[in-house]
């Protein structure tokens, strides 16, 4: 084991970590939004939409993320949709995460008692207001822990996007080990960085959620 | 240049899928065995043994599987072991699976009422007999759905071993794609094959869940 290369590599590692953080931040926001729309559509949309969302969830949950990524990055250009690696990675991660979080958000929506909706309607709120102001906040509070774990899982999954040359943490590790010939040490250090990132992300989500959604969020 | 017909592509992909199936099974069985050991540490009475097992589980659940595979692939040769992609893939996935399975089964053990242990002890059973005859059979039975669900995750995870050079479905599809330049078709077929392997298991897990909820 030799770590003499490490001081000179810190810049690259930090740069990669920032890209990984950017990826997961975009995925979290876009994925959560998409899954709220998906879960709502699956409950209240027209039959065809319901069925389409159901199949979307099944297909994404039963195929590997790596294959979805390759399909989007290499396959879509033959339909005329060409994406640069970073955009393709964000799209693949968002679509993948949404498939899992549609189910999670849906479970939350189902868990809010029907009386809440009835009471809000009786107070004269419009259906959209009822959903956004009454049902959704309660649902998000219920499912917040599950959402948190899914976000952390997605962050760890993001290591795979190095395969389409997105310059995130794993990509930087690949480049470093090719330069230093210290494969094990390089991946060892980067694994520790991932471990720190996932612990920090979990802590951040728990404290952030407690502040935004009120007490009782674990 | 070699010409690939549609059926050539399908046939080659199906041949490669055998390795995906074999790897999934090997990792599931290996992960089950190692996971049992981790479970024993995780539910032991000794505080330190529980802590070590929790640390082991947190380590594997808090780092990317791809990194675990890389460390296996590049780390074992440093210990003087000659290693091929297959060995690294099986060992890497085995340890990965053991952490998740141990945690799933631990939740089953925790879900059992305290009285089960007390009843076992009052019948004069010692610790290992209690585990073997009373606790573990019930814990396994109530966690059957998440265990099958994890198998689906494991099958999907085998795709990552293509990156360390193991010739399974995804690596073969990369090679075919490089020869045919038809990524839409090739990766579409790969996704379909994975779907056909995973979807029945997902449905099975769901039916187990429904049955457990009805009870």
C-alpha cells in the first residue's frame, strides 16, 4: 500500500465528488417531482395513463440501471435523440429513481385518511388545492424515510454513469488508477469518499426533512 | 466484418444470459451462507459482536457495489491470490448479498415477540437450539417476500460485473453492439431478457407479500 500519489490527486477527487453531488441533487428534485405526478396520475388519471405508468414502473424496476443507461445514451441517438453524457446520466437516473419513488409516493397518498380530502372539499377548496395543500404534505411526511433511503441508493448507483464518461467520482478514480498504477489504493480511497458522502447525505436529508416537514420525521 | 442476423444476436445474448443466471445463483447461495454468519453476529448477546456486524452491513450498504467489485478485483491479487473476473464477481456479489440478506433476516428476528425466546428457554433449549428450532424458521418465513425481492436486485446487479470484465449478458451485448452498430435493438433485447428473468420473481414476491398481509 502506498499513498504518495494522494496529495496530488485530491483536486481530481474533489472535482469528481462535486459532479456526483450535482447528479444526485438534480435526480432528487426531478425524480421526486416526476414521481408525485406519476403517483397522482396512476390514481386519478385516465385508464390508459394509469396502465402506461404501471408498465413504466414494472419495466424500470425489472431491468438493470446500467442497461437503461446504455439504452438512453447509445440507443436513443438512432431515434435522433442525441444527449451529452451528463444529460443522459441525469435523465437515466431520474427515470430510474422515479420508477421506485412512484410506488413510495403512491403508498403515502393511500395512507392519508379519506376524511382529510372530504373535510378540505367541504371547506370549499378546489380539488387541486386539496391535493397540493392537504394530501401531498401529509403523504410526503409519511414516506419521507423511504424516500431518503431511495435517494442514498441512487447516489451509490450513480457510480455506474462513469461508464458513459461522465466525469464523476468513479470516472476520476478510473483515470487516477490508470495514471498511478495504484488501483487498489485509489479505489480504496474513493470508496471511503463514497461512504462519507452517503453518511453525510443521509444526515442532511434527515435534518433537512425535520426542518421542512416538521417533527416526527426520522 | 461479420454479418449478424436478428437471430444471431438473440442466440448469442441467450447464451450469455446463462452466465448471468449462474452468477446470480452462485452469489445468492454464497450470500445466503455468509449472510447467516453475519446474522449470527448481528443478533448475538455480545455487544461487540453486534457492533462489528452492524459495521459490516453499514459498510456494504453505504458504498457502491461497483467500488466493492473493483476492490475485490484489484485487492485480492495484492494478497497473492490469482484472480479472474469470475472469482472477483462471485466473491464481490457474495459479500454484497450477505450484508443485505443478514439485514433482511435480522428484521425478521426482531419482529418475533420476546415470548418466543422465553418459551424456548423455558422448554430447556439452549441458545443454538432456540435459534434453529424456533427463531430462525419463523424469521425466514416472515421475510420470504423481501428475500425474493432482493434476489431480483441481485440479478440486476450482476450487470455491473461486465465492467470488471466478466462475460455475462451486458458485456456480450457491448461486443455485439460494437460489431453491429445497432444499440437500440441490442440493448432493447438485453433489457427484455433481464425483464423476463426478473418480472416473474417480482410477481412472486408480490404474491408472498399479499399472502403475508392476509394472514
